[in-house]
C-alpha cells in the first residue's frame, strides 16, 4: 500500500485541536508516551509493513530525494 500524501482528513484542524487538547495538561514525558501509544495504535490499524516503513523513512527525512 503506497503512502497517501494527499490531504485525507475531513477536518484536519479539528483533529489537530483534539490532539493538542488531549495533551494540554500532560507533562512532556506523559505526552511523549501518549504519542508513542497513538503511533502503535495507528500502525496496527494500517497493518502494512511496507507502508509503515515508508512513513517512518519520510518522517525521518522529509526532504525529497534527487532523481
């Protein structure tokens, strides 16, 4: 399954606000642990190792590769 890099959320601002507000009263450590759990939950939802590896690689180095 290739990465979908086109906007795909009905309400991206609402998603971001919910994510930020869910961590508003957390310490940095608590927020980092929550983010880790969220990544694992969403990774399980995606379920495709090649897609997950591509997402990890893109997040680690978002600069476009030269052709």
